[in-house]
């Protein structure tokens, strides 16, 4: 960490304008996680922060090897290399000597450090050597196999840590990058417009910042949510379009002893399998889902844990959920047609309520819990560890032809809807 201890100070090399890392950019500079992605709206300074860190390490560690890469070489020339040469490198830096950007293969430093540039559409040279640090611009363009291949190139071992860093604008939460960030493999940082001193300085928006935000505010729908608000949201047509992640998702959504009664929402099922690429259940799977909730004293519904299973008998699944160590529920809300499951719950001393109601009416009720009220408060909160539920909430869609919800990715949303319906007057 000593190498980057000055990350919140001006970068110690001449430049057109001295660089100081703010907010999430400073966190990126300090962080040594093996895989780290800065996600955020357009214009927060993500790319420059990554390039400044790469350049700093090349200056500090003689013989360091870095890589600037994107899915295609052409897009790299028109984006990352422009930022690198016009904002990161000093105005008259000898590193700019040589071929023009669209023909350049590397930047050679006087201390024998080297920063290679390339696209994954022509992987030849860039994938045949080893690096200390790799920067990927717009990581959502990559396939997961591209990303994993890049991790195998981090073994030059000149700097004290080897690191794959990247930036991206948010995409759908079913994207492999978001799914990977829910594991321990990848660290995702979330940048804000306030991190960019060109837009926000000394506690106020600059003239440029106000103008740029006004432009982004003219976007609509998913583009506005992703590029202005920095939210990982699915495209239009999702059932719960008021759901936002991380808006409804928070580490505060934990079980609190004495914080309110525990309830279970249960959607019965048995068949299906996980998709090896995403770690989520396939569209045509029908897992049994237990959502574990706490009804807080202020009326907030907190989904603090979950259990999805296929090919598992109900009695075993119930036993496994009880073994998680939380208090048994005051009651479970279960589809009225799941008579066998309700009987198994009764054998364990768990009473149940039938959750049957008009689906569209239930959706309206759950939407009211999910959406922020006039004070910005959301009454339906979910812990980040509920990864299957989060993926389903972003994938549960209406059929464009019928206007009815598609019977896919609806298992967690169904039991959440039943819980909301039961609590609608409480």
C-alpha cells in the first residue's frame, strides 16, 4: 500500500493539469484486490482514474509491464488512448513519440517500464506475454472467458501486487460481470458524478457539471437509470421496474435479534438446474424458494436470507432452512395449492397462510413496498447475499404480446409478492 499512499494527493509527475484522486477514484488507487471494477454513470472520471493508476505504477516500478485493452482495438484508439495521451501524459511527454494512436502497440518508459495496448479482437501479441497490471475499458463488452483469460496473464511480479482493473457503465444485473461481483472473486466500486472535480468542486456543481447533468437528465428509461443514476437495471418490460439494485439492496438488511418477527415466504418447486456460466437458475427451472424475512417494528420488510433448491424433498429443505440458525418463523406464507409442503411445515410446528390472490393485484402491492415514498424511504429491503432473488427481480418480465408476466424467473418474486399481500394492511 505504501506505493499508493499518496493516492489522494497530486500525482507526482508533470501534466497539463495536476491529477488528484477523489472519492471512488481514491479508493481504486488504494485498493489491491486482484480484480477490481469501477462501475458508475457516464462522466464520473472512471477511465482516467484507472489510467492514472496504471501510469503511476509504470513510473514508480522500473521494468513494470502494463496493458490497456478493450474488446476491439479500434474502440481503444478513440477512447482510452485519447484520455491517456491528452489527460494523463504530460503535454510534451516523449512517451507520445512514435506511431499514431491507431497504430501504436506500446508506450516505452525511460525506466524500462512498458504499457502495451491492444484489442481482444486481435489477441495475438497481448495474450502471449505477462503483465503486472491490466486495465480493461468498458468491461461489460467482454465475455467472461475474455476476463478469465486476462487474469492468467498477471504474473510479471515486478510490482508488489498483480491486478486487473477495469471500468464500465452499468448493464443488466444478469450480466456475468455483476454476477461475478456478488462473489469474492471481483471487487466492484461504485463511482458518482461528485467524484469528478470537473463536474463537482468544493461542495458545489461547476458550470460544466450542471450542463452535463442536464444532458444526462434528458435521457429516459433504462439509459437514464444506467448512465445518469449508475444503476444496474434490466431493459424495459420488467415487472418490478421500481426495483433498483443497490437502492433496495443494502447490507443493513440483516436479521436483528429482537428487531421484529421472522416470517417465511415459500414458493414450491422441484425441477431445474443452475446455468454454469452465470451461477443462476435457468429460465425454465422451477426451484423451491424460501425467503427469510423480518418484519421490522417500523413496518419495513427485510429479506435477510434465502434458500433455493431443486431436486430436494420438502422435508429436507425445511430442515436445511431451520439449520441456518435463525429463529423459526411466526408463520410461513405459501401458495394455497402446495398442500404437501404446508403439511410438512405443520409437522415442524410452523403454521402457514395460503398466499393465493390475484397476481396483478399482488404485484401492485409489492411495487408499493419496493418503491421509495415521498421521503425516499423504501419498505422492502434485501441483503446482498440474496443473489438468486436479485437476479430474478431484474429478469422477471412481461410478455409483450399478452401483457402478462412470463412464467420464468418468478419464483422468489412470487413468494415476496405473497408476503407483501399478507402484510399489506399491517
